[in-house]
């Protein structure tokens, strides 16, 4: 067989494979993606729709708040959450928010498929691969199928990154910087390309990137307001960077999750790690991440402006950013199309067909979905997660090519590489010490953790219930009110229903029989019902019910376009009970604690300022307390104390206020969140939610005696 015949055979084999893969997409992936929302797309869609409808979105990162708004709009997906998505990225869905959710997803799928056309053209233009081979790179990418099924943004993201690379190669530096800035506003990691511009002294690209990034931030703040961005910068982003924005003990393709699983204990999620050692975790995580990233920065050569060199450097940054990501998901790895096309083109030009075959195997292995193991323990878990080692192997190959292709004499940038190396060393040392302090400190909270039998993603709003506790459990099926005693676990009869239980209240122990009222979202409305007679609506269009101390009055929060007002209904069980407003419309009430119309406290936002606490009495003066940024007030049954959460150094910690003297004292000083305190009947012991050792706001329940 001649060489030309070999080439024709290869081309026909490629066409046959491409045809089969396209057939698979059309017959399996697209129908699956088309008929249901599944996940991820509703997160972006709901946030954009809220902003489009003029809602106050300052609380959209809170799991239960966003779930409530999703339910009110009949978005057909069981659970929803925005962590760790940036506010700006949701604006991509803004033009689709006038459509029904599933229709909007259909349009987004078609747009994602359309994005593949310019992507193939750009990759062919940069690498010299044929359109057929560029299309094959996408067709064999399982992460692409996940993007279509989940309605994710990563096809658009790779289009932005590839277009930026194409623009840079053609010296359209301002366009390259602007495209990277937009990509970074959607997903943070492309900000690493600003280092590329800095290393290469591409000042126009760097300035354009900074200016466009500031413009994107300004647009996002104008749409969503400052409060939600303050939450993102102070709470979401820091937890994302240290690997706790999503469940951290699932050994997936990240250093953070594997090291969490091996070295960090957590009473419910990871009670028996291979070796319980915060020190090992604190040392290994920053060192491994920096060793992975550092060559991508240090091997950038300002003096070499050849196309191959720039493409290799661009590929190294993409691959390294995915390798050190703390929240990798399967759909993220569609971004690997760029480095794989760059390497494949180089191997074909050089005739390195063995390396090309290895590249294809690695590429398919990176994208192939492998479920996290349930039985493997200890170091055996490393055998079940090939994605991370394959990523590192591919990255090592890119670094080796960069090293081979370096100029014989390259002394121009020696000083900058030393400066970067020193800066990276300082970052590693600082991160080791801060991580060690944080991981040791959060474990002090474990002594107060309750060993609840009914475990979900989070357990919230715990209150005493006889010999046990009652709380809201966030499960894969939705939010459920759970009562757990020492001898039994009782779930609400509506466990299998599509309705969500998002908040509840119960009478104090001295009131018999016990009254338990729950906020249940049904028929696109939040309704307060009695768990013993859920068919009877006590209050319609209301959330966060609060029974008075004598159980005769019911306070609740009613929302108007995302802004809450505190209300009260006297003699609430009567069909003729009247309602009155306790707070002015200028306040956006977040939550409250209610003993009577003469004694209650609430947290609220006014004029876009951070939330603070207010005390009120019979005159409803709504007196602000000088407690700084604070939320979650809880008045003790005897009226003497108020527990609350105060925000300091990026976390919410418990504090205590003497209602007689006004004196305050810190209950705990932990580098994690302690929220939603509730008193037991003795007015000395608190139940509260804490995410110490877990991921952000995926809380467990703790009990702590705070009054001697």
C-alpha cells in the first residue's frame, strides 16, 4: 500500500469515526439534554431571571433562598445552587430569561453547537489541522457531551480563550486581553493569562484585560448590586481557592479533594481518613499546586514569538489551571481541546506517530467519566481516579517540549524568572502556615458536633424537639423537615412530594401540645402550614415562621421582589386573624427572632449596606445595634440573652449579647461559619449550624453550652 493510499485510508477512518460520534450525539446526548433541565443550566438561568425581573439578588448564594425562588418559578429541577459561579457569568443567560426554562435550555444547546463552527475554524487557522480533525477533537470529548447535557458555559469559555489566542498570534493584543478578561469574569482561572501578558511585556493586552475586567465588574455590580459581590469576594472566592466550595471529600481530579480525603477527618463525611494529619495536608497542597503551575509561568519566553512557542505556552497555562483547580468537574475538561490540538499538530508535523497515539489515549482518559469509588479506602483511592495523573503526565509533556524548544542563549529574562520564583516561594510558605492554622482550628468545633442519623448535604435551622432535635435536611430529593430523637428518625409524610420544606418553627417546651409550623413551597408559593394538617394553609405567601413565646401570635417574613418585611398575625389559627407590618419597606429583612410584639430582633439590609441587627419593642422603633455586620439573631426563652452571628475576617462566628447590660462577648473564634443559632429551653445551650471541616454553608448541627 502506498503512502497516499495510507493517507486516504486514515481520512476515511476519521470520517467514519466522526460520523459514528455525531450519530451518537444526535441519538443519545441531544435527546437526553433536550428533554430535561438535569443540572447546572437552572443555576445560571434562575440568577439571570431574578436580576431581569428586578429582584433583590443580594442573597442568591444562599442555598435555601435560591431554592425558594426556583420553586416559585416552577423551574423543573430538584436542587439548585449558585456556589461557586460568578454573578457575571449568569448574565450570559439574560437574553433567554423571557423564555420558559426548558425552552431557554434548548436555545442554549443550539448556541453551544453553533460555537463549535468558529472553534474549528480558529483551531485550523492556528494549528494547521484539517477541519475534520478539529471536529474529531470535539467529537471524542466526553466533557463536550456533559456540557450539552448540563447546559454549561464551557463551550463558550473555550471559544473566548481560543479566540484570544488567535488574536494574540495576529498581534490584535487589545482584543486578546479583552477576550481573556471576559473569560475570567465568567470563570476565574483565565486570569492566569494576565501573567502571560505580563511575562511577555504585552502591555496593550494587559491593559486591555484590566480595563475590560473592570468594565465587566461594573456591569455585574450595576445588575446585581454590591452586596452579592461582597459576598462573592469575601466568602465564596476564598473558600473556592482552598477547595471547600463544593463537597471536598470526593476524590476527584484535584489535589485538594484527594488530599482532603487522605489527610483530613470530618465526623460525617470522612470519619476515617488514611492518615489524619492537617500538617500533611497544609504542606502538600500548596507545594503540589505550585510545582504544577510554576513551569507554566517560568517557561514563558519573551524573545521567542514563533507561533509554535506561543501555542505551547498557551496550552501549558490551560492545562496547568485545570490541574490545580480546586473544583474540577467533568465538563471543565472540554478546554483540553486546545492543548490536544496544538500537540497533535506538532506530532503530525514531526512524524511522531507513537506520541500521537499516546496523546489520544491520554485525552480520552482525561475526559472519560469515572464515578468516585465507594469501597476503596486509603491510598487505594488513587487507583480509581486516573484523570489527575493523566493531566499531570500531559502537562509534563508540554513542559518538556517547551524546554526542548528554548533558545540556546536565553538570558534576557533571567531576572524576571528569579523574581517570579521568589514570589512563588513566598506564596507557598504563607499558604502552608495559613492552611495549617485554619485546618487545626476548624477541628476544635468537632467536639460540639451532634451525630445525627439523617445526613444530607446540609442540616439547617436546628431546634430542640423533645429528647432530640428538629431541622431542615437538604437531600438529593429536595429540602425536608426532619425530627430526630434518640431512638428514631421521623421524616415528614411528604418526603416523596416535590414540595420543599425551607423553614419551620415550633412552640417552646412549656406549651402543650407542641405546635410545629413549616414553610412549604407548593404551587409556586411559600405557604406556612401545620405539619399535622398540611392541607390547611395558615399563612399564604410567607417564609420563616416564628411562634411567639405563648404560641398565640405568629411572625413571618413576606417578600416583595426579593425584599423581606417582618409581619405578625395575632391569633393566627383563627380564619379571621389580622396581619400587621413590623418593619418599614426601606428594610430588606433577612431573618428574625420573635418572642412577642414587644420583644423581637431582626437582621436587615438598608440602602445596600451590609446586614446589621435591629431590636424593637411595642413602639416598633427598629433600633440598630452597633454590632457591625451581623445576622441570625436568636432571643433566649427567658429574654435575657441574644445569640447572633458576626462577620469578621471572612467568616460568621457566634457572639452573645446581654439584653440587660448590652455587653457582648464572642462565643467562638473559628475560621469557618457558625450560623442560625437557636436556644434550648434552659436558655443556656445553643443549637447552631456550622460548616467547619465541610464545604461552604453545607452545614452540620452542633450543640454548645454558652451560659454557665
